[in-house]
């Protein structure tokens, strides 16, 4: 039973860590980097085609 608890804890840790990291990175991009303006720039124009399809 102890091994199952350890496995569950391990799975939980490797699941929530990236979620928290990506959430923080996303908030940074939206609030600090003005992501909307960056997205509409010429440098990321290739992404517009991917989203519109």
C-alpha cells in the first residue's frame, strides 16, 4: 500500500508542476509582454494561418 501512495504522490507532483509553470508563463506573456500585440506582429504571422483554419 505504501508503494501506491508513493506512486500517486509522484504522479501528482509531475502533473501539477508543469500546469503551474505554464500558468505562470501564460500570465507573464499576457500581462508583461503584451502578448496580443506580439501575436499580431509580422514575426508571428505564420501562426495566424494555423488559428484561422
